[in-house]
């Protein structure tokens, strides 16, 4: 599993369960992941992105997302 897939799996788990490894995350919280690990959580994307880029400046690594319930698109 590559880094992107690992980060995606962790992000989905956080959004589905509202927690990861015992750490709670509520809707609207912004989270930064690097190598499948939570490296920052805050109320705004700019803060978590700053932490993520301080750990790894490569824009192709890591993931930043806002916690929320998955939305299913229905096509009729």
C-alpha cells in the first residue's frame, strides 16, 4: 500500500468513526496526515498545512482534510 492509499484509509476511518487510535475528531476539525499518521489537528486548514509542510516540504506527500461524514452522490 502506498502513502496516498494509507492516508486515504486513515482519513476515511476518522470521518466514519470520528476517532483514530483513541483520539476523537469532531466534524469541522482539520487534520494533516503523513505516512498514515496524524501529525496535526486544528480548526483551520492553514494551521495543519503549516505543520505538515514543516515536517515535509514536498507538496506531493501528506494529506490535509476536514472531518465530516462521507457524502454519497446519488445519480438518477
